[in-house]
C-alpha cells in the first residue's frame, strides 16, 4: 500500500511539473505573478540572450595602476564601480570581468542590446571625483583655477569619501537639481565650511570640471546640499548615477570597442539549436533501436528534462550564450548517460532470469552510485568553471550545473516511478513479450 501511495504521489508531482514547465517554456506563455496569492512578486519569464546571441557592444578598458601597490585590488574595485554604474544605467544582463593583457590589467564590459554606445562609454569611463573647494587667493595659490568669477583653493574641503548619496529633485521654480547628502564626518566638515564662508562661494567640482559655485547664504548643519544649474533630466540622472556609484579607484582608458550585430547572434543561435536538435534526434533513434520500450521511456525522460531545464533558465534569469548552450547540450548527454547506465543494469539483471520488478530494483541500486559519482564530478567542475572562469565561460558552468541537477531529479521523478508502475501490470508478465519489449534476445537469457 505504501509503495502504491508513493508512486501515486510521484505521478501527481510529475503531472504538475509537466503542466507548469510547458506553460513556462511556451514563447508567449504567462509571466510569473504571485500577487493573487497575496505575495507582491512579479517576474517576466523569458530567455535572456547574451552578447554573442543578442548583439551589442564589448568595451575593453585598460587600468592605469602604475601608482597602485595593490594592483589586483584596484582592478576588483574598478569592476565593482563599473557594475554599479551599468546596473543603474539599466542594461539587461551585463557581463563584466577582469582580464590580463601582457603587463596591463583590463576590465571587459559586455552590454547586450545597447544602442546608445557613446552615452554608455561616457557613463562608465567617468572617474567621478567629487570635490568641494573654498575661494582662495591667487597670490597664495598660483596654481589655483579661476572660473565663474572665483579663485579656488587647490586642496578640497570635502571629497567623495564623505559623500553618502545623491538624488534628483526640483526647486521652487521647477528647475532640476541634484540633492546631496553627506555622512556624519562630511556633515561636520560641510557645516564648518559653510559657517566660515557665509557670503562667499563654495565650488563643486567633478573630475576637475566645475559644476556649480553657489554662494553660501547661511550655515548648513544637516549635511545636505544641492547642486543647481541648467541640467537636463538625463544629465542629472547620469550625474546622480556617477555619484552614487562612487569614484573609480584608478583612471581608465578605452582600449578596444567591438560591436556585435544581432544578425551574427541569430545565425549563431540558429546553428546551435540545429546542432542540438540533430544530436538529440540521433540520441533518441539510438535509444529506441537498442532499448526498445526502455528507450522510449528514456526519450520521454529527456523531453521532461528539457522542459524543466529551460524553465529553470527562465525562472533563474540565466543569460544564454553560446558557451551556455554548450553546457546545456553536455548536461543533456549526462542525463542520457544516467538512463543508459540504468537500462543496461536492468537488462543485465533480466538476462539472469530475474522478474522485472527485481531487475528494476537491482538495476537502480547498482547504477545509482555510478550516476551519483559522475554527476558530483560534473557539479564540482561546473563550480570551478563558474568561480574561476570569466565572462562567457561562467555561463557554461551555470547551465551545466542546472542541467546536472535536473537530470538527477528526472531519474527520481520520471523513469523510476514509470518503470515500477509498469512492472506490476499483468500484460507484461509474459516473458517472451517482455524480453521483446526490452530488446533482449532469447539466447541471452540464462536458464536455471
């Protein structure tokens, strides 16, 4: 009774999985919306294509680390700042990774689907060094810049180190302004500066460019300031992004820019899917020819595996690249390998003259340790590739890991319960008919 109940539960779970994954995989299927369950969560379900499939731009920046003692640390910080800026810019699924070219350190930025390249380049490459400077004296500071009627001290009174956040607002006249907020240390410095500069100007510089030089009307003690000027909404947005993302630790130089057209991506995608489809068909034909009914069961398991894996790609927002497709195809081979191991062990036990139920039990028990070991090795490989690899190679690790995990679940939820169910049916009790279904020749069966 318990065994039948367990099989029933597995069949119900399998049926639910088939319905849900089919809905998720459909190109025009519904998006994920949990608001009807009282959970405020919505997610668009689609396959995210990487730069090599969707087209876009690849930017390669060379870092000037000549003055840095910890060069690799400066590279890591630059990647973090660039990632913050790209995310705020709204690029879908960017890929950012370090690269070493000879003695130089580089950062590679891949932006799928980007059309306004110049704006992205300007946003990424800005060092965004924010400085507040007091009015100075030309004779005392011979190298001090003079602009907007002001002479500014060389040393700043405040820098981006004391900066907390920036957002966009409007003044009473409706003009766009940028509101700044400093941390506790910066608030104290700003309060002291405004107190001693009442009636004078304090200049705001970004990368040595003078943004504004407002006149201090009174002491500001709350650590909040405003940058006013003739900003457009987009200019103010980009400036706020630069300030919030922080300053780049070292100067950057755009060393290479490469545009990848969507046509090349579509051709690569079509070729990859064609290769995968041909490989899958060849695999199915092999299974049907050599394993008959068991091969048909394996084909069904592979179809379920494909549905679940593609659904996982959509639900987890996996960026699909050519390398990722290769990982998916490789994991499909791993799923087929697991089925072949089980089928061979079942047929081996059946050749010994054992009943089908005992052959299935012995087959799964004998093959499971080999399947588990091989899949664990694949998962370790996928983890190493993901954590130590860069760029597109990470996509290979992700898709391989997802595929391996799904293949293990497929064995448990698809092939095993179906085989156990079939073993208890009366119409396959006839040994000759059963051997025919399993592709076992009569002379291969050992007689007691």
